[in-house]
C-alpha cells in the first residue's frame, strides 16, 4: 500500500469517525521509520565575528554551554562583569588576562600586548605558542 493512500485513509477515518490521526497519539507504522536530522540553529547571541575580547569570551561561554555566572566564577569575576565585557561596555583589567587566557584556551592576537606584561611561564608557553587553539604540552 502506498504511504499517501494510508495517509488519506487516516484523514478519512479521523473526519468520519473521530479516530486519532497522525500526530494525535497514533502509533507509526513499522515500515515508516523517519528520523529528522538537522543542525540546531546558532543562537542570536552567538558572535558572528570575533572583534573584541567580549566576543571571544561570549563565544567560548556559549560553546561550553555555560551561564555568565559560571563563566564569571571560572574567571574569578562577578557575572555582571562578564555581562559588561560581552556587551562591550567595559574592558577587562590587564591583571585578569591570565584568568581570561586560561578560560579561552588562547590569547586573541589583538590582546597580546595586554597579556605580555601579565604572563607567567606556564600560561605563556601554553597559550602563546598557537593563539587560535589550545596547545597542551605533554608532561615527561
């Protein structure tokens, strides 16, 4: 039997006798296995272009599915501070750059000068070697 014929019969049974139709608690037929596979749309808040440090922080936070409060706890700042950075209302202090680099896993190229005065040997070697990707050096 054709699937369209089955659907037509279902519509007719629903209209005539008030019997349930597809989508109304009717069990699917065993030979009609259909699975939707689509990508979830990107949220509107997700930055399309990484121009500011706030954009980098928001992208990383959304990639990790974290709230601003949790991201703030990781960076050791208040959630309002994260909101201000992501909204580009304020900019982080240079003293917070090591925490931000640890959260991001890299240092954005335009902020290398801010980061240079605040680096520690273990952070700088790990994050400055490849600023677009986290590089973990294997321990010997």
